[in-house]
């Protein structure tokens, strides 16, 4: 017969038995790889080649910065590939449905292998678009799977927004690379790019809400600084098109043209410029904000950096890493409980020391 103590223990809330961060150690590398991605995007993609021919006497400095950007991109590719493979292997034993597990392993593996292949040989634009479509499909499945988890809901919404925007981008690329290019196809491609920009903007808005929710305030200093920096960068870049533009304005104008993919959306160029600078700024804000789930903040940062460019190999790899990491982190209930316990212990120790 059961005793009263046994009955009480049966009624007591039990600790979740899902996979913990100890069982998925690769989740601890998601946030660091996102930090590295910020540096690789800003130096390698935006400003790495923007100094070339900017002014007399900057030739050597431009070559060094361009070489540094290329090295950072290659290092990020190697590290991101290792993290992606680790996440794919972890998904094999994750407590998920067979469908989600199959999508993580097959789609994640395809994106990783395609990215490695694209860095070794020249890949046609259609193949790059197909890889981007696979990464977006993986992100949509991840968003559908994790939307019911409260602490992963923000990441899942960002996943869905970036994935749908990526699908619009893939449609635009497919229309542009068709054999018979007509005016109607060009307009349709530009319209699809505009839809993708709107969806990316919604994902950025959710990221702003995510950062604000961590500080329990309507607005946080991190988001104010990020959006303010994006506005200032936009103002500086807009002055780079005039004849008597300063060197800084020309530099930022070249950087935004490197970040914006073609075809450009049919909206104001100032809006496009702001979105291009806001994405890395918000990614830095997300990474700088303390959170109980660092893997989810790293996933959101990777998605912000990869928005609107799933056909770029490194961006497709970022989307794949963020998708699988969100699926695994949404089941890491023990890790969340452990983080809450550590935070409570820190608050108690701080209160006792103040007394």
C-alpha cells in the first residue's frame, strides 16, 4: 500500500525529464558562434571590401582589411560547419517526433554540405536558391514545432518571419534567373523582394520585443542604442550618393550596398538602408542582453544576420543552425530550471551581502 508520503510526492510537481543542456553540450556554442557571425558579417561582408579605392594612400589598409574579412569568413565557415554537424547529430537523439527529426537531419545535413561545396567550387544561382529554400523549409518546420513552448515563442516567431521572407527571396531569385526575362517577371521579382522585406521587418520587431522583455521595461537601453545607431548609419550612408560626399558617407554607402541583396524592394532606399543596418545592430543587442536561454538568443541573432539572403551560403548555414538549435533548446527544460535556480541563488547571495 502507498503511504501518505508517497502520495504527496506523487502529487508534487516533478522536474521536467526532457533533454538537458548537459545532454546537448553543442547548444553552448550557439551564442559564441553568433558573436563570431556578427564580426564576420560586418568585416567580411559589409566593410571588408568597401575601403578599396576609397582614397589615396589607403591601398595597403584596404587590402589588409579585405584579407581579414576573407579569413574571418573562412574561419566562420569552418566553425559553423562543426556546430551545424554537432546539432544534426544531437537531433538524432532529441525527444522529438520522427518527422521533425527527419527534417533536422536531412535538411540540416543538405544545407551544411551545400555550403561546403559552394565555398570550394562555383555553384549556379539556381542551386544556391534551392539551398536557401531548403534552409527556409527547415526554419518553418522548426517554427511550427517550437511555437507551443512559451520561453521559445519569440525565437519561433522570428524563425517563421525570416523563413517566409526567405521564401519570398527565393521566389525573386528564381524569377530573375529564368531564361525568358520579361518586364512582368522583373516586377514580380521586385514585389516578392518587397514582401520579404516586410516579413523581415516583423521579425526584427519581435526581436526588439524579446530584448525589451528581458529587461522588464517597455524599452531597453540595448534596443534604443541599436536602433539609434542604425538611424545614424542610415543618415551617414544616404549622404554617400552626392558628389561632395565625405569618405565616411561613401564607406557606409558601399557597406549597405554590400548588405542589400538584389533585386531591391520597391520601397524607399532609406528604408532599405535602415533595415540593412538595423539587423546587425539588433543582433548585437540580443547577444548583449542577459537571458536564461543563451542558445535561443544566439539563434535570434543568427536569424537577424541572415535575413533576406537565404541564397547566400553562409546565411543559409546560419538559418539551419538557428532552426535546429531552437528545436533542441525548446526541449531543454532542465537547463531553464537550472538557470532560474542559479539566478535565484545569485539574488539571495546579493541580498544577504547587502544586509
